[in-house]
């Protein structure tokens, strides 16, 4: 499946992605409503773009008490807004803190890949974000990071 | 021959167990026994139905054809009354007997009836089943005032639903704060104030001694002698494991059904999961029952996989809650009230309505957190949640920034679809 691949070392925390996301989805430049977030550790000069990875065994979908989170045929994890009651269990379940919540609509929101043309990728000038087939693009990075943490990388 | 799976209950634990079984066994016959009628509904959504925000149809989390499609036979309106491990049979109230190769008990919780004088003589409402919610909703058509007895999780959900319907509320809670199972003293005081600011009368440190019918109203008498009248009474003084079908001593029990790390009871072919099961705890050496949706899902999935012949250990239960009440979002994880030897990291102290506290144990390992604030802060609790599950050490924090765990690296390592 094509996904947003993150090249962490290229991120400068310019936050153009946050603006592009909130503008294209919510019509306003509000980073708080962005579905992609930069975790910044300024003192270490370490910036990590955080965005839904459409987990293989998605904890958010497993826990949703109204079956509002479902996997689409293309593999994407989507929220059926009509089914969402706004309980926020998915926010508590997402290990990456990338499930966000719209106070206005009262529903959870995650990265919907902008129908195949992610705006964050378009606006990421340093090239830290790429829209690519996830298996090929990140297998190596994944394995390295997992090994460093002693985590399995199935 | 194909395995005969029998599951008692049609809610979180059993539905997750079906997923667990079907992941590994596509052939076995699954029979689901439920004392209620119809396909599964979401208990968590019931308060939204009471508040008039959802219809009965919208509460459903399965449709009738969903069961057949994956080879599940739904036996509705049948109460399991006994289990006979010697003959491997479940006895139903109608007298029928259902044979099993592997059995799951997922009978959940039942509400506790408190010792209140006159309770059985006045109309009152619980909030656990769909029938309860329908009854409560009907009562709200005419009620202008209500008492909520018990300011715990379910009591506060009921209160929130009634508030949305503009019913004037009095909440009576034994503890000094509301939601004592979810909030520490600091967050509890902030929340108490937020509820009172909405015009709700909250009587903390108080007990209801008696209820009595007085004309069309209900007279409430507190233990200290105070009285007041309301149109409607909601009772939410807690739940306990529903072990009614196990009165014959067929399986070992403490408060709930005792299971090992594979969710097996003392009979290897009988499993238990969800609110009814007393399982391994994640943070302590003991066993626990949290009676929450996420643990029912986790246990159900693991039980299902094990019933299908896998060896999938259950890592243990971790208490967690998240809820939005009276325009405040609250969340809790693990050991949120510090014990001896624990250390507390205050990330936000309650100023401007934001309270974030993390608890670490004597080795510096994250064990719990409490959050009070707006909706989006819960995402950070999700990160802390996974860090607690990985038994990560606390690594410092800068004000206004997310806690620093190795989650960037974890993200790179995540198994993706
Ligand atoms: C109003 C409300 C709001 C809630 N909100 C939250 C929340 O926000 N977050 C959270 O984590 N948790 C919440 N919970 C708790 C959560 O719903 C439960 O923890 C969860 O449903 C437990 O699932 P379970 O499958 O173990 O049991 P249950 O959901 O209790 O289901 C038990 C099933 O067994 C059936 N059954 C019982 N006995 C028999 C018998 N003898 N024979 C046949 N069938 C039987 C019942 O009909 C039912 O289908 C809420 C609960 C309520 C009532
Ligand atoms: S929201 Fe979080 S848990 Fe859900 S699929 Fe995306 S990364 Fe995974
Ligand atoms: S907030 Fe919505 S999508 Fe998330 S778990 Fe609750 S109902 Fe499901």
C-alpha cells in the first residue's frame, strides 16, 4: 500500500505539513487540527514527523466500541464519522499519538492520505515526507530502528 | 472433526474471541448464547441513546447476517444457567443442553443493588443493559429533576446524558471527589468544581439512606438526615462479575472467574474473558478486574486464539479510561495514584484547566498517568500508554512538548499495512 514515508533526518520542524493538512481538511491554518504532527526535541535537534501508519493490527480499530474504525480495501484505516460517538478510546489506544480529534464535529480523525495526493508531502520542501509504497521504501529503516530498540519487526 | 466452540455472551469479550478464533480456525462451528435478543449493541454508546443522540439501530455493532457470514450461530433469548465440565455441556434455562469442545464465559458484569431503605418500592434506573437504557430514556420524557446515586464512571455517564436533556441533577457520592476510580485528588477537585459550575448539586462524602414515594415524586433521605425530592432516581453504585451461571461451583472463582495467562480456568477447555474474568495484572503480581471495554477486547482476542490452539499469553490488564463529561476531557492510565516509593512528575498543575501527571516507580519506570484538559491532549496519553506497556523509563520532559520517549524510533519500526 502507498503511504507517507518519513525520512526523519531531513525534517527541519518547519511545520509546513501541519499547515497544509489543517488547511486542506479543515479550511484553516490551525496546526492543532492537523493529522500529521511534528514531535520536536529542540535541545537534541531531533524532529520526528508523526502520522498514522495504518498499522497492520491497528489498536485503534480493535478498541473502537462502535466499529467506526475500519480498514478499507486498499489497506487504509478510516474513520466512519457517522458511526463515531467521540469516546476517544482510539486516542488512548494509538501508540504514536497520531489519532486526533475534532472538537467541532465531535469525532476522531486520522490521516486519510488525501485521496491519494497527500498535501503534507506536497508542501514538505526539505523532502522529509514521501508518498511511496511502504514495503519497499521503509523495510530497511524499520528493521534498523526496531533492532536498535530490541523490538520485533514483523 | 471441526471444533465446537461455544461462547456465552454477545458483547465485547465474545465478539473479540470470535475474531481470535477465526484468525486461526476457519472451520470450527461457533455457537453464541445470549440471554438478550438481537445482534450485539455497544454498551459504551448507551448514554448517547439516553441523551437522544443515537437511535436504537445506531447502537448495533453487528447486523444479523454478520454472524452467519463467519459461521456463527446466534442463540438469542437464552439464559445459560449452569455449566457441567464433566459432560462438557452448558445448560440453558429452557432446559436445552449445548455441548462444547471449547467454552468461553463472557457474561460480563451485573449492577450492584445498594442497601438503600425503600429502594424496591420506588421506581429507579440502572444503566448497564439496553433494557436499562430504554427504561431510563422513557423516564426522562417527564422528569425535570433527578438524583444520581453514585458519582463513579457509570453514574457520571448517566448524569452527563441527563444534563444534555436539561434535567436538574443532584449527584450523591460517598468519596470526597467524583470519579474516585479515575481521578486523583488534584484532578478530582478540578473536576468537582467544573461539575458544580454547571449548576449541578454534588453531595460528596454522602450516602443515600432511604428512598420513598411521595405523591408523584421520590423523596431522598441522606444518612445525615437531609432530604430532598426528585422526579427520577438513577442508581450507579458499581458492578460486579456476573457469575450467576456458575453457582454450582463448576469453576474456580474469587471475585471473578480465575484464569491463567492463557485465559483458561481450572478446566483447560473452559476460558473466561472480559468483565467476568479475574486475570493477570500488568503492573502487579496479582490478579485484577477493571471492567472496561479495552481489557474485554484484549482478553477476548487472546482467549479466542488460545481456544483455537495457539499459545498466546495475555500480557496482563492495565486500567485505563477516557471520557468527556461536563465539557472536560478526563483520562487515566495504570497506577495514577502514587504508592509508597513512587515518584510523581507534574507536567501541568491544573492552571488554565490543564492537569497532567505521570507516576513512575522506584526504578524510574512509567506506571501511570492522569489527564484533565481538552480533547486533543488524550493523544499524548496514548503515547504514555504504549510507553507503560513497553515498561519504558521516564526520560524527562520540556514544558509544552510531548514527553520524550523513544516513540519516534518506535514509529519507524511499526508494522504497517
Ligand atoms: C453505560 C456504559 C458505558 C460504558 N462506557 C465505557 C467506556 O467509556 N469505556 C470503557 O472502557 N468501558 C465502558 N463501559 C464498560 C464496558 O462496556 C464493559 O467493560 C464491557 O462491555 C465488558 O464486556 P464483556 O463482553 O466482558 O461483558 P458485557 O458487555 O457485560 O456483556 C455480557 C454479555 O453476556 C450476556 N450474558 C450474561 N449472562 C448471561 C447468561 N447467563 N446467559 C447468556 N448470556 C448472558 C449478556 O447479555 C451480554 O451479551 C461502559 C459500560 C456501560 C454500561
Ligand atoms: S491511528 Fe494510530 S493505532 Fe490507528 S492505524 Fe493509525 S497509527 Fe495505528
Ligand atoms: S472516538 Fe470514535 S472512532 Fe475513536 S474509538 Fe470512539 S467511537 Fe471509535
